[in-house]
């Protein structure tokens, strides 16, 4: 099944089986290791970040950006019937890093009720992208724990790190 069709079917299922004020965000990706490609669809989820290894060094042109946001897809799933979705394919290079996360990560707040935020997460990811996936995970976890301290959280703190070899 194509990724846009999968998202559309999930949308229809959730629309039929949940109350009208309920919906979900959705990000789904498939990695083709042989072709070094990532195919994905994003249904209203926080856009995962893709840090390009070849751009971790000095940028060669003005439009070189070290971090890409994976936004292609469509609306949240389950809110409206008949939604359509798009997929995108991204060519991957050795050293590229993908970070997919829930909004609980960026909305994590410290004892002063300040949010961790997307900018802080992007800066952190850019600073640790040269590390292994496990080291990146550990550093993000440490930074979040240090930010949160003893503040109670009201959402999950979930993220996935993938690094291309």
C-alpha cells in the first residue's frame, strides 16, 4: 500500500471510530537501505528533523541548510473525512541524522514553566549530529532531564534517533 493511501485509510478509520473532537498526528517512514532513501508521509505531526552530514561542514552555497524539516503529507488524521496525503522521498547520505519526536519533547517545561522549544532542540541536534545515534539519544535525554529538573510534565517525552552509516 502506498504511504499516502495508508495515511488516508488511517484517517478514515479514526474518523469513523472516534468522537468528532478526537484526532491524532501521524508520521510514518520507510528506509530503503540499498538505495539510501527515506520515504515518508507526515499527517500533521511535528516535522522530524534531518541533519545532513555533508552540510555539517561549512555551507558551500547560500541555500545550504544544515537541518531539513520533513513536512510533506497532509492534515492530522481522524478529524475530517476524505483527506488526501502526499509522500516525499529523501536521498540519504552516510552521517545523516533523523530525529522524530513527540510534542512533549519541545513542550517540556522547566520549574519556571518555560518550554524546551523547537529552537533549543534544533540547536542541540546540530551540536551533537556528529556523534553516534546512541550518543545523540543520551545527550538529548540528559539535556531534557537537566531542563525539566523536578517540574511535573503533562505529556510523553518520546523521540527516535536514526543515523545513516
